[in-house]
C-alpha cells in the first residue's frame, strides 16, 4: 500500500519545474476563449490556412491532384471498397484486376479509412472533388493534431500552432500528395500525445485515445504504427526529460498496458496484411518486375532523396526543414535543449532514414547502418522504405520550434508584441516552405465509359495498349471506376504482385506489339481465352517524360520556395505522360483490329471499342 502510494504521488523538485512552466499539460483553446470553443476556432483557422497554403486546390476541386499511378490507385481503392461492401464480399481479393485470375489485396495498400472517407465524399461530390477535399482535410488535421502534441510538450499554445504549420505545410508532406495513405500525417503525433498522457496521468480516456488512434493508423498506413512504437521506445529511454515526476514503475506499467492493448487492436485490424506478410504470401517475398525496378529509397547524409519520375536529386536538410525553422530553433536554443528527449528521437530516426548503408552525395561508403538489422526482424522487415523515417525528424523539428517559441514568447511582455512576432514567424516559415501554386490537371475520358457500365451484357474488358510496366497501366484502375467492368490488367502496390501478374503483363505487352507489327494474330485469341467481352483500345499511350535538368542529379541547398515548382510537379505527374497516337499510326492500328474483329462498336476521339471474339 505504501509503495503504491509513493508511486502514485512520486514527485521531485525537478518534476515541479516541468509543471511550473506548463509543459506536459494540455489546455484546449487559448487565453481569450478556453475550452472546446477556442479549440474549434483554432481548427477553423488551420482549415483556412490549408485552403490558402494549398492554393489553387480549393478553387479547382474538380481538377485532378495528379496523373501518376498512385493517384489513380487511390481513386480505385475507394471505388473497390464500396463495391466489395455493396456486393457483400471481402475487399482483400479481387478478380476485377488481372481478370480472370485475380489478385490478393492483403498486401496491397487499401488504406480503408481513407477509402471509406473518399466513398462518403464521392457520394456528394465527384471523385476528384472528393480527393481534393480529403487532401485539404489532411493538411488541416495534420497541423491541428501536431499542435496538440507540441502544445502539450512545450506548454505554449502559440508555439504548438506554429509547429503544426511547419509540420503539415512542409516539403516532406508535399512529397506524398498523391499517396493519400502516407499523406495522413495526423495520427502519429496524436498517438504519441495519448501515450505520453497515459504514461504521466493514466486514466481510461487517455487509454481509449491510444487505442482509437492506433486503430486509425492501422486502417490508414501501417508504417506509422511501427514508427509510433519505435519513437515511444526512444522516449521511454529519455523519460527523465518528460516524466521525471512520475515513478518509473508506474509509468512503465501504464505504457505496457497501453502498448499491449494497442498492439492487439492493430493486429486485429491489420490481420490481412500480417497473415499475408508472415505467411505464404510473404515468405519469401516474391521478386517481380515491379519491385526489381523499384528505386532504392534511402536518404543521403546531405539530404532527402527526392525522386520524381526519372529525376533523382538530393534536397538538403535545411531546404527540407526550412532555414527559417532552424534559425528560430537556434534563437531559442536554451529552451530547445531542455526538450532533449525529442531531439534524441529525431536523431535516431534521422539515422534510420539513411537506410542500410551510409551514402554521401549518393555514393555508398560501405559503412553499415542500424536500419540493415530491420531486414531480419519480423514486422520491421515490412518497412521497405527507410526514407519515410524522416517523418519523425520533421516531428522533432516541429516540437523544437514550439519549444523555441515558448521561450521567445515569454520574453515579450506586451500582447501586441507577441502577436506581431508570432505572425512574423508564421509568415516567414510558410513563405519559405510554401508549395503554392500546386499543379492541377485535367484527365480526359470518354463519356462512353458510362455507357459501357450500363451494358449488362458486358462483364469484362481487355484494355489496350498494355504498357510494359505495371505502374504505366495505373490509368486503367481509374477507368475501371467509370466503366465498372473486370479488366485483364491493373495496378497495385508492388508487394501484392506475383509472378503470375508479371507473366500476364509480359504476355499482353509482347502479343500486342506482335499484333500491330503483323507478326501474328494471337492477341485476339488470348482475349477469347481470357473470356473478355470487349476490347477497349485507347488512342493514347504512356511515354517517358523528359528529365528536368533544373533538379535532376543535383543537391539542392536553396530555400524550398525557389525550387518548389519542379520538385512538386514531378511528384504529381511521375515518370510517364499520356501521349496521343499520331493520326497515321492510329489509323493503321484501327485497320488491323477491324480486319480481325470487325468495325468498332463505338469510337470517339478518346477510344474505340471492339467486340471480342468468342472462345472456340
């Protein structure tokens, strides 16, 4: 009894110092409007900031956010999740892609929470509008959720909001603009917030917060669950810097309960992925053309490895984090250093982001790094891309910025001085890290895809031309959401593919080329054997986009706003661009198909539809 009382009440003089300056206590709202009303006002302000700092997204909701395969695949995810729920079958297997063999989606990134949100938004708006609104929502929520953590850690509301702006409206966030699963930055800081609050204060609400946030991560991007536990492990080792007023045994017991229950929730929700990764689908990982060509994703000692299509460049760490961010942290260095556990955590994840082997100037040095150990640890071996560990570096920088402002703001006695200084800091960091204006795109499709959807006599199609790489066929995922017919190709996360899907792509690509070169007529027979009802030939193909010499092969040290346009553009467009067939070539292709299949059943400026031959 006495021991328990001592644990519950365990305090120290040092611990009192933490409480005195407001650190590790969360107050909602702000001085003039405390509580949830003030908090909603902060959230509304961040939503307005999202509209301004992602311009012209809010003014062009109906335009596409990107044209790369990841964008199309996320639209397909939402369509497929809705379709599987309406039809009453599992979303983790489909024969709508790679028909008739199908593909397991247990290792594919469905991101169910994002997909269901897109489903709901699409019911009211169109697909592109829904995606644009979800991007805005993630921008605002990422800033807000991080601000909650930063306010809790630093004791400064203004500092927390400033850190939230830098955390959300940053080059690293823009890098994943078309990958809505990775773009969901809000869950990780919220998870750490609830873990720390539970460790310090206990309570059912904090425990429930841990479980709900981990569930959100598991249904959005499983990577972040692992990052949360790794970050928590580092913070536990540095607990003297954030929980020295809580008895160690009590703190560890609370974290063990929360961590254990959280792991059970995650395991339940991520069961399809775990069983696939640890079972027959993942041991050993099949080598396919998709992951053979997947570029090595590790950071350089000098900066972040930024890839677009064929472009590869190193964006220096000051450019990624912001010179103004680093300057403000330097000005308030004393307060920043007092938050040393977060700096240690950032340093650990910086090291992990460098991958298996140290590289300087994209040249490997032969010096092994700790990330190599992850290859041999279950679950951790699923973390294929070490560069994503930079998220925790970004988080640590945001906490440092909030801490710095807490110290700077305390020196400014007059309210008007604090407001003016904060506004100047926010403007300076946001102008430097701005991605405005973001590219917006128009995707041209045939209205006859809706007519194809309405044709009950058609169940499956072969879409041509088949491009030689899976990612180049990403647009067919999007087209399927419009015509809703089973298709012989598709695009999924690379680790979901098997040799069967490689063989299908290779066969179609080769037979198509042989057919249009008049070497043989096997392609129509393959369509019949696969059981498709229509052959849909689009009047465009995907071709490699020329490299941008403004960034390719360079190490960029300039402030981000000076290099933002090419860097963000290549992430929205990717390596390939849609290219129309020259009229003479298209007429020849049309003639060849018409000779075997008869004249098109339908044709417009976008595509031609032919009847597939019957199976003999």
